[in-house]
C-alpha cells in the first residue's frame, strides 16, 4: 500500500475519532442541563366554576378553555364570562366578559383583556374597555389610569380614561372624564 494512502487512512481515522469525541461532549452538555416545562399542567374545556358563600351562589365563571399552571394560576385564552349574583344568590346583578383572562392565584386577582364588557343588569348600565382588573379580595374592578373607558346609562354616555368600581358595578368613578353625552329618549308613539 502506498505511503500517501496509509497517511490518508490514518488522518481519516483521527478525524472520525475526534468528531465522535466532540459529539459525545456536546451530548453530555445537553443532557446535563435539565429541561424545565413552563406550560399548563392541565387544560379543561367548557369550564363552569361556581363560587358560593353559605350555600348561596355569588359568582359564576364560564369559559371555553381553562389552562391551569403549577403555581395555581389560570389562563383563559379563548375568553371568559363572569356573572355576579345578588344577596340571595338567584339574581344576576352584574356580568363581566372579555376575550382573554388570566387569574393570579397568589393575589386572588384577574386581568381581563380584549373587548371587555361590564353590564349591571339592575341599573341597566354598561361599560366597555380593552383591559380591566378584578380584585376578588377587595371586590373591586378597575383599569389603569390611561385606559380608555366608555360607560352607558339609560340617560348618558360617559367617556374618559381610568375607572374604579365596585364588583357589582353599582358605584363607579371615571378618573379622567373626557365627555358626557345626554341620550334623548324618543317620544312615545301616538
């Protein structure tokens, strides 16, 4: 066998051995780093959650999809609707809905985003915004001061930035009002 052929075979063997050792080293480095899963631990379709006190319904939450994480936090990526019930637990006083929601278990706190609507059934008033916070502990709903809000009552349309309200939307305050518009009632047909 010619000498150049032997050298070529020797170099080829060393190259294969070196690259094999290099691959093993990279495989060992990859295996040493643990992979941490950060996704949901459970997914539930067509969710219905009922919260009561003294066997009286207080809150009813429905959602097409709920994702629960290891921390207990929950995400509602396809929207959520929350109904708040009155004293006896039989009459809906207020509803809150949005296209996305996130629940922080440690704070007992919701963030609702995307075409957020609040409607007080008793007072017949509505509120629209793009992002809203619901604090279950304090029983309040509010927005950031710069968030645009629109409140519609039987007689007025109020616009502005920022809102704080009771969870049943019976009392509210627009932080920076920008407009009040009186709604004229149509005269009765004769």
